[in-house]
C-alpha cells in the first residue's frame, strides 16, 4: 500500500497512546483515528502536550542527531568521523544521497512533533481557562522550533536568492488525522516559513510564564527568537530578543563543567544557565550526543574524534580548552557529552550574550550592553583573559562563539549565515553550495507529487 508523506506515523498523534508517566507515544501502524480515541478531557490534553515534548526529544531531532549532523555537515577540519553508519558519513563528506535514512527520519520525527502540537492547539477548549495561554504557548514554541530546524536544513539559507521564491518546507497548521490526497501539501517559501516561525514564537513569548519547570518558558521563546532573527540576518531584533532573555533575570552563568554535568551515569540536571533542555534520565530520553561523541568507557560509540588542531583555538588559561580528554586509544573527545544521562542543552544563557554581542556589533548598537562587555562576560566565566576594545572585531566575536558553542549543533548554521566556505577533500564549498542543504527525503518525493526536490539532487 502506498503511504503518504509529510506526517506518516505522526498522523497518530491525536490518539491517546501515552505510556504511563513517561510521556512516550506508542505509535500504531494505522492511517486514521477512530472517534473513540478522540481527546475528551483536560488530562488528555496535558498528556498529549507531554507527548509533544517527548517527540522533540527524539534522538533524531533535539535528542542529538540534529545537532550532530549540523556539526558534521558544517565541519571544516575540527573533527574526524570514524564511525560505520552511512548517513552521518555522508554528512561528514558532504556527499548526501536522496535515500539518506537520517534525512528521512529527521523530517518524519519533526513533523510528528508538529502534528502533536497542532492537535493540542486544535483542542485548547479542553484546557482549564487558567491553563489555556500556557498550553498554547508551549505548543507554539514546539511547532515553531521544529519548523525553524526544518527550514534551515531542507531549504536555502536566508538571503541566498529570493526568500519569497526559494522553497522551504510544507506548512501544516491543523492536525492530520487521515492519510489522503489532502495531505499532499506543497513546500512553502523560505520567507513564509520564517514568518510562521516568528509569529508562533512571538505568540509563545507573550503567553508563556517566566518559570515553567523544565518545560518551555517566556525566556525559551525569546531565546529561540534570537536564533531565528540572527539566522535571518535581522540584527536589531536578534539583539532585542537576546536582551529580553538576559534582562529578564531568570538565568545566570555557572561554571562550564556544571553546564554539561561532567559526572557519569547520573540523571541529567538543569542549572541556572539552562534556558531549555531535553530531559534525560536512566529511565527515559535519548542522548545521542553522548552516543556519537562519547568514548566507549562513557557509554558512547566514539564515532567523532576531535582533531588536535581544534585545541589550538583555546588560550592556556581558558577552561573551555580543558573540556577534552583522551580515550583508551588516545583519541581526543569532548567532555561535554561524558554523561550518558546528561540533559541536552538546546538553549543556554551564554549563547544569548554571544548573540547580543554579535548583533550589536554588526548593527553598531549597544542594546543591554556593549559587545565588548558581553564577550568579556563569557570569557570571564571561562577564565580567559579579558579583551580590549582594540581586540574586538567581528572575527574575534565569531571565534568566541565557536569556542563556547563547539559541538552543540550551531556550526552549519553559523557557516551559512556568515558566508564562510568549507574545504571538503580537495574541494572548497561556498556557504550556499547545494551540498550543504539536505535533499527532500526520497520517500516524500515519491509519495507526494506536490513536492519539488532541491537543486543538486
């Protein structure tokens, strides 16, 4: 039987197949949902919202592979891939094939989360009036985050030609409850996807509380907005959004080793620097950053080695340069992912200082603080020598960003928005090379005639 594209198994999100308190979804291989499985109570809705968080924590999305692949595809000699899995190998060599299984499952899992969020939004009437705004904000944060991640890997970069003509990804804002011709949705433009993302995150920021346990907060929505605006080269709004996070006073920097919880086999913890993280315990959750970056002695496969040359980026007194260790065969590993059950930091405060610094520097403004003050705030935490105004250039700001956020999934996106080139083998790839954009998954192309494949595939 021929199956349709965009949502596939994610169509099942409207069902209440939630496993006890873990929030996991038991996805069943059917293509429609019976009336008997409809949402009926506020508890049902809350359980489904937990399922949406569980979906974005999939190992193929914020559970690690999304970040891993952004680092491998954007790599310019910092790491060596030594693993045997074909999909990430293609990322590392910048030779992605249309049948790459990781490309397929990242798309499917992201749309599964979007469909769950859409189902929550369509059933807000079930929530208590006092909870409706919060639930709406959380669902829109989740939906916007997934669309943002999708558009910047499956679509052209912002500014690479006409954003109003370049194709992004299909926008679906209502629940998909059956597989039929109506679900053959075409790709929206890059500009349209960004507009939807910004609208959702702006709504989320206005509706979310400042504190919300480990779920999305007002600060998380603003932090994600700062990323979106920075990727969009909108420096005024990027600085403003990052400043709202910092000025809100909910977060503070902690010792870098605390951020990444360098203990082993201990359920993950958040710190005051955490804005939003995927929660991992020894009972639930996936940390694929540990799987691929961690040495075998720490539960990982050790597929990604850090090259010695990368360590030269750090000054002797910079403690971030100490977040590396040799494994049993002498390969260098990042200590950020020693803890097999460590939470995955999706958004953290240090990035906000770096974003505000860069955006202010580019715009010639000093919203919240001067660029020098923000850069030195991050460097001070790392015990690195303070910079002077004579030291501060765009290059030094970007270098500081790489030191701080290395291997956290920002590399490919920074390469693209800063218009850098990548050397792959004997070939130099420009920032807008078709080899740095994912193909639309082959299964989606074969089953949805409304989809158009990307150039180069």
